C-alpha cells in the first residue's frame, strides 16, 4: 500500500504501509501513522465499495 497526502510544505508526501482484509473490514496501516479501518459494502474481483461513515454511525 502507498499513501499520499499533503506534507508540511504542501508538497505530496508518499509513505508505504500494509493492508489487511478480514470479513468485510479493510484495515489500512500507513508506516508511521494510525491505522484506518473501513467497512466494505461490496467486494467483487474488480471493485470495492466502502460503506459511508454516516451509515455506520446510525446502526
């Protein structure tokens, strides 16, 4: 996994990391950062659909 985000001087910073899939949960762990867990609504060979956070909060 490669994460890209704005750095301190607004230039794009790239960092590597790992990902882990279990059931319908995708955990993204950028190197030196906090892991992020996404709930997948649909998994197909050529497509992933992530459930919106607002949908999760209302359940």
